[in-house]
């Protein structure tokens, strides 16, 4: 947009310069031509007064001497002709031509003639002046001078170059001023665009400086900041409400479950016990949803905090924690990680909760005899990659696009336990950590979920790594895990 504004200013400046300098350049060329033409007319008129006696019968010797001296001094060819167009006297540089003949015709008709009206740098040809020689109203002949227009063309060219230089300086000044003016006008827009992207990326505290640019844009910046404050406040209230509601609902839900559970012994028939068991399962499902909502709200509130975590140690501890469930479901769970710490910079508990959600899904959908592999490795371009690969049914391309939406579940797993918030929590934690979550179909089957987290700016100190993030890295043997 700045370039367009500058081009608009520049085009306007060029049009103004053309409107001003074109007539001025023509005026300068005409003025210089008129000055030289006036000198030649004065000289020709003097020769006409001297040529009268020669044409009335006197000898041409004095006239020849005058023309020769004039030619030697100024380099201008001159000639005197009678009414029959016979040359009476002429200088050495005198040459006849079409323009001279036309001027003679006009002079012999009793009128002065001079041409051209203006000398242009790109037009060749001499400057011709013809004056009639009169005697008592009778035209006896004419005096003609031919002046080379080279000097006039050079003078006009110098004037035009000077005008072009002034115009170029004006254009440069216009461009410089236009860039400054466009920058001043567009600086709030540029900052507004940058702040909008920052807010879209999760930096909700970013704001536009309201004292930049013209008053209209300053008001726009102030309105944008007010809107951003209002939206941020609404989001904070929403997250606080979700967190408080989830937390407050747990107590009555727990009491409800206890009461429902106590009703079990009083149910005598099999149908009643089955309905009782379904009621207990629904209360457990509701508790799972509340826990997931509470975790999601906490993850979104912690988006601006960063800690350094040993990703390899954290992965080892999470794999060890999930091994009993994996063994119970006949799923092989293993870890492939370096034996040295692999530090990453994330929001608190991001790697823990993300791995919990991914391993939970992988173990849940792999089925008996399935395999789940958690891999930790340095990324090629920097940072740390954690990969969870399973041998479950996987997801289609369209399902992968919807997998991180809140409460979304694949149509074919509606009967499997879950709240549909696990991958949403992972996406929020990864985005808050400036990381990336990518998921793709495994080969020949299954799902591959990769987490990338940035590395810390400096090697992490031991005190900067949370206690629950430090573990023994390396392959984990299911047989060595606690029951």
C-alpha cells in the first residue's frame, strides 16, 4: 500500500512538473530564438541602409568590405541582392537554400522575414533573416543573413537540462517526502496488521500504540485496543467460567455418584442392576468431561508462561505411568529416546498432558496385540520432536482435519469412552508453547502424531527443569514397570 501511495504522489508530481516545465521550456527556446533574431534583424537593417547607394548605381566595394568584415568577426553569412534576385555582394559563408529563397521572396515583396520562430534542439537548419532595401517606397532589393543555429540549440539544450535537473530534484524530494508521508499515514495500519496477527497467534496482550498517524487512524487504533481489551476480557471470563463450573460441578457429581452407587444393593432384579450400572458409567463419563474442560481452561490460561523441560525424561515417566494400562489391554508400549536430556521450552505441563492424551488415544484404539511407540529425538531444524505411533485403525484425511475440534469424535468410535477434548487440549498446549502438532496416517495402518517444541535459548540449568519432567530416558521394558 505504501508503494501505491508513493506512486500516486509521484505521478501527480510528474504531471505538475510537465504542466509547468513544458510551457517554460518552449518559452525559453522562443526567447533565445527571438534574441538572436532581433540581433540579426538589426544587422540586416544596417546593411540595407548601406546597400541603397550601391543599388542606385554606386560601386559595391564598400558593401563587400562590410560584409567580409561581418563574416570574419561573427561567422555569419550575408548577401545583398537586387530586385531581379541578382547577387550584388556576398560574404564568404553565404549559401543559398530553400529557407533563404523563401525569405528573399518575402523581403522583395516589401516585408521583413525571419525564421524559424523557435529553434529546437532536435531541428537542424540555419536562422535566416531577410530585410527589404527601400528607396522612397520602392523596393530596390534585399539583405539576407544566414546564422548557424548550433549555438542557439546548445543554449536551449542547457536551459532544458537545467529544467530537467530541477524537475529531477523535485521528483526526488517528492519521493522522499511521499515515503515519509506514506509511512506516517500507514504506520498505524502496519502496526494494526502486525498486532492483529500477534493476537491471532495467541499473544492476547498485544496492543496498537494509539499516538501514531493522522487523527482518524489514531481513533481507529484506540477503538481497536478497546475492542481487543473487551474480547480478551470476555475470553478470560469464559475460561474462568468453564474452570469454575467444572470445578464446582465435581462436588455434586461426586455426591450424586455415591448416592447412585448406594442404591445398588437395594435393586433386586437384573434389569434394575443393569440400569444402575449404566447410571454409574454416565456419571463417570460426565466426570471425565468436567476434568477435560478444567484441563483445557487451565492450559489456555497458562499460554504466556514458559519453562524448560527435559522432554526425554518426561516421556519416560509418562510411558512408565501408562504401561500398566497398556499391559492390561495387551498393547505393547515402548519408548525410543536418547539417554541424555532433550530440553524443550514449553508452557508448564505441556509435554506431560499432551503425551497423556496421545498415549491414551493410542492405547485405547490400538486394541489387543497392538503396538504403541513413543519416540523422542532432536529435530533437523532445531527443537525437539516427540512422536506417538500406534497400529490402530487411524483416521481419514477429512477426520484428521476435524480431530482437534472440541467435542468432535469419529463416527465409528462413538461407543468408546472419551469426551472428545483430548486432541483439543494437545493443540492448545502446543500452540501456547509456540510448537506444532501434526498428525498423519501410519504405514501400513495406524496414526502418527508428532509434537514439535522449540529448544531453549541456552542449555537449561537443573533448577529450571521441573521435578516431574526429569526421568530416566531410554527404552522402557514393560516387564520392569510397576503393576
